[in-house]
C-alpha cells in the first residue's frame, strides 16, 4: 500500500517538474488575462470557438483515435528526400513568399521581412526525442540562415506553430513579434521584451512597418500542457501597399471564411492549411476539399496550401493533401500554387505549380 502511494507521489512530483520546463511556456496573467476575460468567447477560464466545436464526434472514442494512430499508414512519410530550392533572402521590391514546409514561411513585401510560425526543430514536440520527426530534406534551412527580421508572426501556441528553440534563436534578430492574445505570455517568458510583442484579438488591428495586420477568427484551439484554450488562435489579414494576404494558421471549416471574405476580401493570396485532417477530428482541421471552399469563400485569387510536407501529425498519406487539394482546385477553377520547399511564389509574376510530390 505504501509502495503504491510512494509511486503515485513520485509520478505527481515528476509531472509537476516536467511541466515547469520553459518549453511548455506559461499561462496568461495580469493585464493579458484581464484582456482575455473581457472577450465574448471567454467563459469559466477558457476560450471557445464561434461555433460549437467538439474535439471529436460523439461516435468516436479516444481509444478509436489511439488505435488508429498506432495502426498508422505505411505512406505517412515519404520514402525519399523531398526536393527543395535553396531560399533567396535578398532584398526585393516584389511581394514574394518562401515556404519551408508545414506552416512556416517567409513573406517579403514592401521591403519588410515577415516570418510566420517558424518551426525549425526536428520535432513539433516539447521533447526533442519524442514525437514525429521532420521528413528527409526538410532541414535545408536553419534559424541561423535568416537575415535580420522585421516581424515574426505567430498564429497560435501549438508546438507545430510556436517552437521554443526556434524563438530562442530568432529573438535577437527580430524587431517585433505579432501574435494572438495570450500567446505573448510564452514569448515574454522566453525572454522576448514585452515592448516587442503585439497581441491581437479577433477584429483588432495594428500597423507595423507600414503594413496593417488584422486578427481574424479561426476554428481551432490552443494549449501546450494539459489545460487548453488559455490563449487565442487566429488567422491574420496582411494589407500591404499593393497586395492583401490571408494568413490562415490552423482552422476547421466554418462560416467565418465567408464572413471574412465579405468584410476584407478579395485577397491576392490565401495561405490555408490542407493537411493533418481526419474524420476523428473533423472540426478543428480542414479536409483538402474544404480548403478550396474556404479560399473561394474568402474571394482569394490564388490559394497556397500549407500545413503538410514536413511532419506526420495525422493518419493520411504524406502527399494525400496535395493530391486532393489540387484536384479539387481544378474542378472549382481556382488558381493554386504549389511551390517546392524553399521556392518563391512571387505575386503577379510567378506561381509554381509543378506536382513534385508525385515524382
């Protein structure tokens, strides 16, 4: 009896100790928490989506999900090194986007460099030795390779979007961090000065380096530990001198895309997730066909599908998102660009569309 009690106490203390590691970040407090508590979708200490969004259907058990993940998919990761292009970080007066896999990409617009959701660690996990590893060929760029950055933009605090090690390496070369309300607590905890952090709620905007950033609703969730939805999750609208971009972050499909399209569209480019979906969690990520519908709802001229081609976080084949989203875009007559990792998309000039995932 005493042995069992000792084991329980030791495990509890071990859990508390592990969760105190910096990688887990920290919950919003003080002024941040006060701002969050005033939001219409904040109740009983947590945030909610605009529409009811259960993590899974009632007919699906967590055991079903565990069994499915254990079973896996023999094509969940590529068997060979993914092709890539050495990225060009030189100055430009054009609007160009360089994608590095999953949801990390660099935007260069109006002479401003904006790095979105930088994750350059081997695994999107609090532990360097646990979790899915990045695909072969996706480690072609490192934080040290980037020039001085004007802005790092973080859509939400999940490990595949907010990477502790990457922030530590980038904070000294970044002038400003823009993120969803609450996520700034992690950044400040990791040593980013509070004066260099701007946190937005849905509908709020800020002007930085002559660009306007507006936070917009998404359908997702947040959390780096056991407790979820302590900080906000957002998409961001980027208005530059000539172009308007929709930076989608993570989101399940819902009416917010059409509402945003009516209020803020049209968009020259929509960067939307199209991977890591499953019928076990159908409301927090989009299926590729829904990604195309979302782009049309937004009144986007061009779709750039991301959130794939680096990590396996779901049970589908690694290239299934690209196969399905390009097929649906063709049937819907929507222009889509599918660059190689590191290849530039240049607005009004170059929209790579090679189906390289089939090679």
